[in-house]
C-alpha cells in the first residue's frame, strides 16, 4: 500500500526536537553577539524564526496539528519562546 508524500517526508520526533534545540542554541549565540542587546536581539531572531517556520510549513504543505512533529510545531514553540522573552523583557 503506498504511503502519502506527507507521511514519507516525516522526520522522527527526536530529529525534530534536536533540530529545534540546535536552532535555539544558534539563535542564542547570534543574540549574544548582537549590537542591540541580548533580549531585543533574541526577540527579533525568534520572530524571524516564527515567520520562517510558518513559510516552510506552508511551502511543504505540512499538516497543521498533525500526528507527527513538523515545522508548525516548531513555529508554535518559537512563538512560546518569543512570548516568554517579551514577558521577561517587560519585567526588567
């Protein structure tokens, strides 16, 4: 029985989580060396990551709220991190 193209392109959850973790570390490194400050730089990079993940998910036609982890889930995770950074920035 042939599988759909979305199922065959799905990565294992461990690989998606590892990809997300590597991206967060890279964003943190870039924000640390930015000239506009760590919090502001991180917020900007997280916002760009949200847009990028949503664009990739649309282009790859990934299923929203599907059974496997995909770019939509990364988009939501980056959104949560962005909200957390904004909250911490307002508190300080």
